[in-house]
C-alpha cells in the first residue's frame, strides 16, 4: 500500500481528513495510485468466475473506488473553497484522468454484461427496496453513460466527456479570476455617501490589509451587495454593476463566451449520441419534472402569476426614485439603491436596522438551537479536528439519544481563494460498511460579512436566510440513514434537493425563532417586537420582482440546454432572447449573465436551475404541515426527518413527499406565501 496520506484510511477521530498532513504535492501521485487500485477492484468483479449476482456485481461495484472517492471529495472541495494556482493546475490534469477512469467503468462491455444479467434475471422479491433501487439505478446509469454505444460513437462519447470535464473547470477558474481582478479603491471620503459604518469599516480593513489608504470594495457579495444598496454615488454604482455584470465577457484570457459555445454544443452532441433530442431531455429524465415541456410550462405558469406584480414593483421604485431626483429611466444599478430606500420608508426597515441583532455567532447558536428543538440533536465544537483553513470551525453532532451523528465543518467568510456564493458539500457521505453505520462529514461554505473594525461579523437578514438554507442541506446530509453511499443524503433528484434547504428558510420569518436568534451584539437585547413585525410585514416586498428574476435564470438555463444542434451564434444575443419575456429594465450594452452563470456551466444545475422554484412549491406546501401542527412540533419534524431527510435517494422523491404530506404538492401555498395569489 502506498504511504501517501491520501491513499489509506485516516487514523484520526471519525477518520476526518488530516489536512495539516496533506501537501499539494500529495494529490497527483495519490490520484494516479488510487485510480490503479480502483481499476483492480473493477477487474476483480469482471474476472470473478462465479455467476453474476446482486452481491458480487452490483454491491461490489457500488463499494469500489471508495478511497479514490474520499481523495476526490477533499481535493475538489478545496479547489472551490481554498484554491491556488497549484491546485487549479492539478485539477486541470486530474479531471480528464477521472473522466477516463469513469468511462472505463461505464464503457466496460464485460462489466456491463454482468450488470445486465443481474438486472434481467435478479428476483426482486428477495431484495430490499434500497437494493432494488440500486440495481435499477446502476443499470440505468450504464445506459445513460454510453454502455449501449458502439464503435466510433463510443470513441466520440469518451472525447466529449473528457472535453466537458476540462471546459467546465476552466469556466469556474475564469469566473473566480474575473471576480478577484476588480477592486474599487476610494480615497475621497465624499464618494462614500450613504454607505453604513459597518460596510465602511470592512472596506477600510480590506484597504489596510493591502497597505493602502482609504476604502476598497470588491465583487464578492458581502462587499458588492451593500455597495449597490447604499451608495448614493450613481456613477460608482454603475461602475460596480458593470464590473460585476461583465465578468467573463471582457474579451480577455478569462472570457467565457467561447467556453459556453463549446459546452452547450458538446452537451447537445452527447445527448444526441445517447438518443435524446437535447441535453434538457437527457437530464430531465432523472428529475421529478421528467420533460422540458413540463418545466417550461411550470416556469410560464409562475411568470404569468408574477409578471404584473413584478412590473408594478419596478414602477413603484422608479416613481419613488424620480421623486427623489432621479433623472431619466431607472437603470439596473439604481434599482437596489432606491428599492432599499423605499423599503426603509415603507416599513421603517433596512439591512442596517436588523444587522446589529444578527451577530454571526449568535445566529449560529440560534440555528443549532432550532435543530435541537425540532430534532433533539446537539452540537459540540471540537478544535482538535483538522481544518483546511484557520477560519474553518468543526463540530461534533450528536443525536437525541447521545449517539454520534456527524462531523460538521463551517467556513463563513469570503477569501480570494474561495468561489463566490454559498454551498453545502461533504468530505464523506453516510453509508453502511457491513454492520457499521459510517457517519458523514458535512460542510457548509459561505461568503458572509466579515468582522470589521471593532465589530464582530454582523449579518444581513438575507445572509441569515442563506445560513438557514445551507444548514437545511447539511441536515439532509447529517440525517442520512441508508445502506449505499450513492443514495445518501443529498444524492437525490436535482429538483428535489432544494426542499430540505428551502423549508428551513421559513423559520427565518417566524417570531418565536427570531426572538431566540436576534440578540443585539452589544447589549444582548432581544430584537424588538416592532422590528420583527417589520421583517414579517416586508417579507413579500418586491416579491413579484424577486420571482421574475429567478424565473429569468431558469429560462436562460432551459434555453441553452434545449438546443438540439451545435451552437456557434452570438452568446449575448441568444441570452437576451432567452430572457426577453422576463425583462424589466432597459438593455445595458456590454453586460452578460450567462458568462457568470456558474450554476449551469461549472455546477450540477444544467437544465435544472428551475429546481429552485420547483422546490419552493414543495417547501411552501410542506411547511403548511408545520403551521398546522405548530412550527416547533417534534412529531411533524420527526416525520419530515424519517420520510424525507433520512431516506436520501432510496425512493422516488414524489413517493417520499406523499408519505410525508399525504398528497402531491400544490402551487397555491407558494403563490399565497409570496403574496401573488390572485
């Protein structure tokens, strides 16, 4: 056995990764060794002289390459959360190797022959429901990964998948480089009008960290969003907006337009090879929606229900802005600023009024308490567990009976080495190894407001909701109670995976929970009832606009992935046509959305972005059960845990949902919650 730390089980508490022992130089040799080892495990299955059966073929295949999986989790998580040029270079080398290894499994005729034999001859009656699903999904996986292709088609499939692995990786690298390349450096105090003290302190601290005077603002969300909301300087708002909205569209080495053309064209070709009209047809076969027509009809139904309200929302802001002296049409860089002012005037509420009550540490405690209240689980910080960056914290999570449930990593603040946004991931998924229940290592990675000056990290209400959202994903991973790793936690249909995350956001507007979490960072005073009421009253402020904005993203995604032949047109013209039905503002020359749309070009949401809205339908309907029985009702929470969170991908999502709710979801609770029900 190799003495490379990544090539052997970790001798640590809960077998967590010993990050301090993993050198960048360890990765490439480890991948090379582990791929060889994993191939030997596949060969053992193929060369087994016994007749193929569920155990020696399907189950053995499921368990193969486990150490390679662990090394891959570690490496690619770091490539998103704590990357550098060395790691990115290794990723470019390793991704094609892993794609080739994967293809060597899916396109192995002898292996597929054994899988097919078990699929056709296995008596399902002697298998558990989990085993039946694993058998069905394994066979389907081979077919969807090209096992039925022959000759030149098979060769071309290999070429396409290898190219896609490289291109999507490059898209993400380009976007990170573009985000990091821009800074707005202000030295004239007159240009800071409107910006709150906390925002200024963070900008000043960033400038000092670079040995510069004045204030520095970046395109990372905790800097960019407050600047757009509060800066009274219209010219600088426009500059920031243009910098953000031109990422990947600057005609430089990091331009993503050509990558988009290549990615969508290869996805079309791959789908056609596999017998599907488009990438969307191919992808949606494994989603609750099943077909592009159903997705498009769903998006259009929501658009019809929300477009009038969205137009009115923009009109209200424009009229307000013009009363405040805005000349000409309301532009995209004006909307956040005047919208926030109108909200403050209408409800006496803005982010800065609530921020002092949302200290990160207290929000974290409040979210942990919520999980304790609902599910009985507890969190204990453990500073001895190794981390990949000094800012990362680790917790041991224990179930209500005191048994160990999970390791939980939290990584809260933006860095130049971290991708933007927020996400949940894992270093190890839950599964069973013989009699042992192997518990998961779950992580959430965010880009929350940093501490600044004398202040701790004070979150906006949106950041609180983001925390709840990612924590919901984390619970899905932590509670997993399945046999097979491929069915664990969030390994579910993409348009179902957001239900556990989005349902958690509902507690963010409940009085009882806000009183527990909203404690003033200086005085410890509980957030006043009047301020809570303002949060609740403003919940549907500009909800039409927010709905249409999300729908525009989903429509853009569906347009790119409904293409039925290679694309070599104008990326920007195509994008504009795809989002035209949702357009609420004048066109801005030079900007692009698709070139920064990492979800679909460097993530798993291609032909699946609509799933956020689809899951909102599920979560609004599901939360009705909590409202009917009490929002902290343990029995309802337990049922949600056992019917949804523990089950992972062991059954069809609609089957799981109906067991919890007793019926299929309706669109009405979402429209009602959003204030859009006519």
